[in-house]
């Protein structure tokens, strides 16, 4: 918190001392990596003066570029809300479903997968025929959907990754999320207006940005905290989570007045655990309240 003007603590020396104390123990590599992760993952709507900042530089900045280029993608005769829906709905769906199975995919593989999907989406946008040339928006919307899926999965993955790197990683993530709106919108505006590049060239250049996300994970981020996760520990945690999900699902089916111990006793007596399909459907049923109060 900044000191009040005129107060005894309103000197730059005191302010620098407070900032130094706040960032004491911060790892520069962790802060830099998560700032780039956050900047490359957030949702910022910059079309027609609107702004939307859901939690989450590279994973998010492509989202911003797509929404900034809404008019150039679909033309003046098609509502720009089409781009917004294609950018929001897939991300929302993946955030609802992926937390129940994405833990089986290692982070090292996820990063490469997200980068490939994001680049593929931007390439589809760049090489799809323009509406001026008579092209349809089907291919472009497919590119938007791919970028949206990568952004949604990347957001929940990177937020989960902060568990291993402490509170400074969360602060850096939030800062990168805010920077994505400025950098993404500024990039598209400068390249197409100030420099005079075509929409195709601007989108094509942005398809290389996911490479920064890969380099940040493999070269900047310290890997030691992730190496502490052993396969046996992961297996026991997943088994425990599955058992807990079965108990919670049982109690929810019986209602709020069910005996808290009854579900656990039934689960212990059962010799066959529920299949992953059943657990997945139960998890989706429990998350329904996030959308429908």
C-alpha cells in the first residue's frame, strides 16, 4: 500500500523498503516464467471498447489478438458476437471438464500440446481466405475454437502449477494476465495501423508466440519442484481422490440429511470401485451449480 501524501512514511526510501520487504525471497526465474504464462493465457475483450478479465502473457495474448481482430475476421455484415462465442464457450467447457482428467497428462507434455494447438489455430486464421475474397468464416471459427481450447486448458494448468512455486508465482500470474490485454491489443493495433502490415501477416507472426511459452517452461522455470512428484505419490493421490468422490456423490444422492458416515461405510463394503466414466459424470453433475445456481 502506498503511504498517504504528507505522512511521515511518504518518502521514496520508505516505499522502496516496503517493496523490498514484500518481494523478499522471490525467485526471479519463477516470477518471470509465470508472468509470461499469465500474459500468454488470459481473456481480454478489446472490441468496441469492452473489457473482460477472467483470471489467468503468451497463453492469453492470442485470445486478445483474436478479439481485437474480430471485424477483420468476419467482416461488417456478421455480428462480432460470433467471434466472442467461439472464443468463450470452448474455453468454458474445457475448464469444466478438464480438471477431472488432465492430471494424468504431465506438465512437460501439456506445454508442448498447448503451444501446438495455439499455433495451429492462429495459422488457420492467417491462411483462411478473407471475407473480401469471398471466403467463409468456418475455417476462421475453427481456428478461434482451437485457440480458445488451448487458452482454457492452459489457464487451469498454470494455475495448478502455482501450487508448487508459492505465492509469488500467483502474483506474477495475475500481473501477466493484466499485461496480456495491453500487449495483445497494442500489438495488433501497431502492426496493422502504425506499421501497416496486413491482417494475415500480423496473425502469422503471432502464431510464433506460443514458442515463448515452451521456452519459459523448459529454460526459465526451475524444474526441481516438479521433479519431487513421483509416480507412486501421484497414484495414491488419485486413488484417494476417487474414493472421496464416490463418498461425496453418494451423500449428494441421499440428500443433505444423510448420515456422513453412511457413505464411507458403504464404500468400504463395496469391493468394486466406480468406473472412471461414473466418477466423471458425477463430477460434472456436482459442477452444474457453477453455471446453474
